[in-house]
C-alpha cells in the first residue's frame, strides 16, 4: 500500500514544482513590464518601412493601416502591447544582388538606391506625422524621454548601408539634417566607402585590406562631426577594427550577436569585443543583440533563452553597461520562439531578470546604455563642428567633377557667364594648340 502513496506524493511534488516555476515566471514577467513602463525600451533596428513599401504601389496609402493588424512583426497595437518605448525605423534599400543593379567595380554605374532611401525616409516621416497620437519624432536622449513621458513611442531614424549614399559625403550631410541618427557602414554588399562581410558567405574583396576606402576614412570622420553613430553591423572584421581606431566617438552594433556563441560573419568576434571598453586602446560602445535565428543558434530550436545567452556573453566581455536590444523585426523571415513579434519584448526582459540582472542593469539594457552612447556622440559632434569644416572629400574614381559639361557645351553654352566659360576652356588643351 505504500507504493500508491509514494507515487501520489511524487506527483504532488512535481505539480508543486511546475506551479512554483510558473509563479516565478509570472513574477519575472510582471517585474519586466513594470520596468518597461518606467524606462523606455529602445529597439535599434525595425524594418517596418520596407514592409510598407513592399505591400503598396503607393506606399503612403498603407500607413493608415498601421493602427490595426498589419502584416509582419510590427504594428501600433502590438508595439503598445509589447511596451516598446522607442524604435529606430530603418532607411534601407536592398543590395545589388537583390535589385539586379550593377554599380560596377568602381561603384560608378547609376542605381536607384539614393532615390529609394529618400522615399523610405519620406515613409518614416509621414508615418510619424499620421500617427502622432502614438509616435513622436526623436533624435536625442532628451527627445526619447520627452516622447516616453508623453506616452508615445519615440521614433528615431537609422540608415542601413552606405551603398545608398550615391558615393557622396554631401548626401550624408543632407541625411543628417533630415534626422538620421546612425549609419551602418555596409549592408550585405561593399560600397565605395567600406567592406561588407556579405550575406553570410564571403564576397570578393573590394578595398585594400578588406576594410575602409580612403573615402570611408573620411566618412567616419564626417559621421563623428555630424553626430551620426558609426554602426559596425554587417561589416568585415577589418572594417570594424579600422573604424573603431579612427572614430573619435563611441561606436555601435545596432543588430548583431556574439560570434563565439554562433559562428556567423555577421556576429562580433571576441578580438573586436576586446577593443570596446574604457581601458587603454579601447573605445566605448554598445552591442544591441539581435533576435534573428540565423545569427543566434540552430533553427528550429532557437528561443528567447538563446538571445539572452548572447546578451550575457557580450556583457561578460564588455560590461552590462554596453549591451542592448535590437529585434530586426520586419527584416527577417524567421523568428526565435518567445520573440515572434512586437508583443513579446517583455519576454527577453523577464529572461534576463530570471538570470539575476538587477533593475538598474535592466534599465541600462532597455535603453540607458544606448542613450549614454548617443549623448557621447552628440558631445563629440558639438566639439568637432567648432574645430573643423565639413569634409570636401569625394569618391576618387568619379569623373563628373568638375562639371565641365554643365554650361551646355560647345557653341550652345547658355548657363555660364563668359568668364566662367573661359576658365573652363583653359582646363583643356585646344586641338588647334597641338
């Protein structure tokens, strides 16, 4: 008669353990939500604008539908349910292998990327304006807090890939005026500025040392001057190292993981993490951990715990004050279990709490760490704008400058005053002088 009693006791104990675990999980989730209602969670990479552009021939016509169920991972009701405090909406256009464009070995063949980037930014601006009850434009940390305290989702602008700049620092400065807050130095393709780690497989080298071009060096300097964060996601190890050494401001990875945990070229290797910190030869920075299973672990099977593993590994290397959260929602075709869409943000916070993270450490990972970096980048920008003028550098392989054909050419000159025409003509040896 003892066996049934023993089995009953074991069953009751197992039920108690399950109940206790559920109670603990509920407690962590409640704490997570409370913290997220106190401190803004800033997701540094959401590709919602490209979903709008992909679904509508007239993209602005789709913006009104964001206030209801919308395809993809993100819409306003789901962001509200997930307690999202702020988002970097991404200005992006696919690389050449997707669009079919060929910029050529010198990156001089015309493409539509600059036009597309401007249209993506227009989508973001109109989205914020149309949904002003829920979204509020932000650029600085003060702006983020102002939006959060007003009960709105702070809306910042990130830009992914320098292939959309038209090889121009002038275009970069215009995007800075339009509110772009970070620039990813590459996407999955090289540009005239920098070397990419590719889509997951190696790509032929484009620049010496597989790093920055001479114009890319000037780009980093100009990003510092303009107060745009240098984002090293998608870049080669060599590009990362060179940019870290060059930058006078802290650097960021807006959506990446730890390469030591999952060996993918998109993730940050230990040798680069060793360059981040406040010690000799180090640079301050923050790594925002991505949710995309391709960069997290085996799929199927990747879950919220694996994402937390990446955050904790990176934190162990560079400090809990240098990590953050970046979903890559609406820019990935797979999701990890427990982080399927924008309603699930509290799950990653609860997971970190269950691992012993303090409230203050969580506040840092939610957005405090990133905002510290934003403030430091702004301080460097304020100093540099007093110290130096904008860079006059151009892509060395351009052949259109000076613009000697703009006067109309030959006898049909209608746009140049006579002395300008004479000055242009002196640039060239006339045939009758040979």
